[in-house]
C-alpha cells in the first residue's frame, strides 16, 4: 500500500496571496529605504552586546549619517 507522504498544505486563498504580497512589498521597501538597518543593529546588539544599552533610533541614524559624511565612498554627491 502506497501512502501520500507529502505534508498537508493550506488551500490557497485570495486573502492569503494578498497578505503574502503585502508583506513582501513592505520587506522590500524597508530594505530599499534602509529602515531595516536599525532593526538589524538592534538584533546585533542584543546578540553580541547584551550588557550594553542600544542607541535610540535618532542616535543610530545620526551616527550612520555622520559616518557617511566622514567616509563618502563612491557616492556621486
């Protein structure tokens, strides 16, 4: 006797597809605009430096922008 070994999946619904598309769009926009960088910084601080208080978002972005101004790299402006 042969049985189907595939896991049972949920039926595809329009709401499920739209929700997944929306989450993907939000993820993409946050990555392009750099908004996810602060979240990555917080995750790093919690994992590597749990004893240290992380910077606030304003402090973090001030530090990022001052670093960009000091070391412009290959920017055109």
